[in-house]
């Protein structure tokens, strides 16, 4: 059976539960080697989880990779940046933004989506992923020249004319939905709005109740798992690395979360 392994950092609570005697003496947790946790079956694909405790990390990562390749044939990790595809993850977050806004009566198809800073990696990804569904997108950045190709792509591929501005105050007046991925202090006018918000990063957490930065997923209605399982599955079957590919295979978004707190359950 083909499969994949996800390498994760081991949480202290999990280590204590699994090895209750190891933590009694200082430093003994560092001696714990990588261990296999859950296995999931996705039809003819096996997905496993290998936890890596702290201490001697490089050696443990190599050991976990060998275990994963031998047992499953493919290894992926967000924690250790091994074959991790952030664009695939971002496509899942944009799908979650779609669900969230519809549930709040603020559909991305009908309202203004503002992205700041649109010139960052996350901002560019969000823009590309929103183009097929969002009718009105406003890009906010002080690096406007860097987005010329993106604006041309939107016009040529989708016939969408996109505005690029520097003034966050004016953008805030028009924003119905916000994607924030900024290190710019002036973008506080957007980060502090009470709007549905996909939060990649800013200097302070958003003030709105309806911001999120993560999702959990299920497979054919079962489980509550990390979205990385969907990427691992798509990697193994060699499908296009986008969330809609995963949905066609039976994956769905189970919950939308901010810092592990669920704000919407589906």
C-alpha cells in the first residue's frame, strides 16, 4: 500500500502520556526517539504521523525520515519544512475564507476583498487564489511596481481589473473582507477592522472576532486532522497541488480556527 508520513514536533503533553516515567529526571525527554502515532487510511493510501521530541533534533529528523520512507514511501513536514507546499495550504485557507464569509452573509463573490501587504508571498498567493471567485479585489502595498505582473495576469486570465494603492485608510473604507500578511505599521487601519479576516501575520493580533489562521480537515466526513494529510495524499497520487484537488478526493474542511480555537464548525 502506498502512503506518506507526516513528521511533527512532539507536544510535551503527548510525551508525558506516552512515557510517564521519562519526565521524572531532568533531560531524559531528550533521549526519546521519534515514535509513530496515528495511522489513517484514505482508500488505498496510508497516512501516518511520526512525532519528534525535542533534543538532538537533526539526528532525530534523519531517523524519522528513514522510518517514514521505509514504511510509507513519502515524507512531508510543515514543522521541519520537508516537501511542505505552502501554496496548497494557502489554497485551503482561501477556501475556508469563502465558507466563513458566506456563513456571515459577506460573500467574497459580492463584496470587496482587501489584501495587505499584497506584495508579500502570502499576499500574492491569496490574490492568485481569490481571482477565480472574488469579483472585487483591492491590493494594498507600498511596493506597487512588484505587482505589475500580477495585475496583468488578472486582466489577461480573468478579465479582472485590480486596483493597487498605498493608502491603507482609503482601503479600510472599502474593505468588506480582509487578508492581512503585513509588517507595515500603517496597515493597522486594516488589521484593526471588525471584518472577516484571514490572518497570516501582523504586529498585533486582529481585534475582530471573525479572524482565523488555521483549519482542520476530515476525510469523507471522518476524523479531525491537520490539513497536511491532504497535501500528503495529493503528493502520493500526483494530482494538482490545490485544495480543490483534495476536495474531489473526499477531503473537506471540518473547522476554521484561530490559534487552535474553533470559530466555525462545519
